[in-house]
C-alpha cells in the first residue's frame, strides 16, 4: 500500500533537512567554543601554579594519572594534551582573555577531542 504525498512534501522535507543541518553545525560550534575555553582555563591554571607555587613539569603527569583514576571514561586529557593546553595558554596569554573567545568562534575541528561514555 503506497501513501500519496502532498505536492509540497519534497520542499517541506528539504526545509527540515536544512534546519537539522544548520542546528547541527551550530551545536558543533558551541561545543568547540566550550572546549577551547576549557583548554584555555586548564592551561592557565597549570601555568599559574607552575609560576606561583613552583610546580614542575611532573605535575602534568600527575594530573593525567589522577584524572584517569577519578574519571576513567574521560578521554582527551593525556599528558601530551595537557601540555598542548599549557602551550595554548602560553602562546596567547599576552593577548588577554579575548583570545579564547575569538579562537572559539572559528569553525575548526576539535584539536583534542574529549568524550564521555
């Protein structure tokens, strides 16, 4: 048994698909903004502690171990990625707090994916 579709159904479906794709793209950008802001904050906190409290580079390995132990399903916070977060902050800290906001507005792929299971 076949269903007879209204004449304007194809246009209706195209509009729905366009809305879905537009919202998906906006969601990806919002996630990227939040992740970049998080990476900036983590990098800033690591650098601040290293500069003010004398923490060495070994703390980054410790952070990785503790995050893995306390949040075993969390990914994206390896020692390498924590160093990248630190480097992101160090590279742009002279330009102030507007940098993570500006960078977050660019439509880029996540540099260091974080996934929760």
